[in-house]
C-alpha cells in the first residue's frame, strides 16, 4: 500500500450541522512563500524569470460585480508613479468580457494591464499591490479575488443530502484549466518556492482568515500547533 503524501483536517462549522471545512494541512504547514522577482520562473511555456511576470501573464478573472467595480474605482486613484500603464488602462478600460458574468483584466504587452514591468522607474510588480501598501492598506482589499487568494484555492461542494463541504487547499496546475499542464513551472510544484521562515498558515494568515473566518482559523491553529505531532513534508520538498 502506498504511504499517504498529504494530510487533511475536517472541522465542523459551529452552529451549522450541515457544513464542514476540509483543509489541506500539508500545504498550510509547509514553508511555501511567494518568490515573485526572486527566482519565480513565471507561468509561461518556457522559463522567463527575467520578465518578472509571476502569475500575472494571463490577467485576473473575476465574477463578482462588486469586486470588478471596486478595482475600477481604485484604478482611477493610482498615480503615474504607481502604475506604468495608467493612461492606457483608463482609456481602454481595465476589464474586458471573458464570459457570461465573468471579466478578465485587460492584457497589455502580453501581461496584466496592472503589472508594472522591470523597465518602470518604480520597479516591477502589481500596481494595485504597490499602491495599497503605500496607502497603509492590505493589498487583498485592492486586488481581484484570485490575485490575493493564490496559491490558496477555496471550493464549495453541496452533496445530494444538502451537506456543504468547503475545501481549502493549495492551487494546483489543474486549477488553471487545460493550459496549466503546459506551464514550464508552477510554484507549488517546485521546491524553490518552499523557502519561507514560517509555515503558510502564519505567512498567509490574513488571506486564510478572510476565506474561512476567524473562529475556524483559531480552531485550525490549535490543531496545527498541538504537541507531539510531526506533519508530513510537502511532496515538492520531499523531491529535493
């Protein structure tokens, strides 16, 4: 029998008998961190660290109208020193229709319109992220949902009996659709990205709390920090 390579915890939702959380403990206990601009090879079909695009090459998809509108309003507040392509973004619009009830941030020069490139005076990176930090606010409150959630993935599944299971796990290649398997590199597959000084459940605390709520997060932390427990290493780390 093959030994398990990943651990999960299941947490019932207090006060709701027909809902539970299923959480990927192996990823949350790992040392993954974002290495944008620090060895990230991007998500193209060939390695391209020199482009410093990270996972911004294809634009961000969004289905929530309130998030779409929020990003549009924030874009108008960005300064020329914060957003390299401000004039183009405001002229053409920062979103384009991707499908029914779904939008995608406009692409410019083969990447997201909000992505400042290495030749920008302010340096490479997401204009929304940079502006949020300069304003003393959380980047997750400025960016499209998928941008601040990556590499976390939240899925809800309702069974035939009306029981809801919400799963929090790492974002995998398959979550990008058919093109994900063509990526030369993806960070949660690669040991190069598992270099953090603290586990993911601490490193991405604000994002996780936003997704599962403070009460469930506190319960999760109590489980993860229990004594006399050695978690399984992440598969990407085991391959080193």
